[in-house]
């Protein structure tokens, strides 16, 4: 059986400590102690994104090579850990929140006062980006969101030029990460 991710991470940090000078060794050991508690596990309830947290802290400490290992997915949770979290109270609560029907900003048709303007804007954008190309021949997709500023009544209205909403969800999540300052990462999660 594979060692739990938190222990693999702690062991790798201790290996780095053994090869480091005394000052950095102490820093690596401090990270290792935190890691073995599960503080940086993918499914820990400690940070919005625990693995990003340790990456950022390692970078701030100057441990760029170890941070790259984190970003490359070496310490991502295993399938078994994912399944255990999904069965946990925290995982079940997350699932409930994701699947319950609740009012959201973009869950209804475009509001009447915006529909004509948004359709015209979408047609103009599609023409500007794609010319006469239609359907799968288009090269550029876009999303237009229109919403009231401040506390004005209304909601977020959405229109696109035919983009798959599943792709838009992925794109928006990635954009939110960029807005929040998360570095570009690759790997398998």
C-alpha cells in the first residue's frame, strides 16, 4: 500500500532537510512537521487550496526546486484519498452544496431589459472575431456577462457564441485562480 500523501510529503521534505545547510534544514523540518498533520493535503479543510498554499510558502522560503515538485503533482492526493474524502462528512457536505438546487446568479434566461442588447453585442462580437464562420468553423469563442453594479436589483446575465458550458465552467475556474494570484500550474490532480 502506498504511503499516505501527507507522510510522503513530510518524508520528502526531511530528505531535502538532510541535504540542506542548518538554517534551511530547520525550515524544511518545520514544513515537514506541518505536512505530516495533513495541513497541505489536497482535501484538507485548512486552506482554499492547500497544495497551492505550500507551493507559495516554499517559493517564499526560496525552495523553488521543491515547490516545482509540488506544482508538478508529485504530492497530489491519491485516488484512495480522494474516495475517502468523498465519503467523509466534509466531502458529503461539498457534494450536497454542489448538487442542491439553489438560486444562483446565472440560472435563468437573460433579463428582458438586456436581451436585445446582449444578442446584438454577441452577434457583433462573433462577426468581429469569426467573420462568416459558423458552428465548428469558428476559431474564437467568447462569453459576455452583464450584471448590475453595487446593490442594484438584478442578476448576472450570460450569453456566448455557442461555447460548451462545461468548457466555460473550466475556463472560469482557471480565470478565478489567475484573479486570486495562483500561479500557472500543470500536473495531474
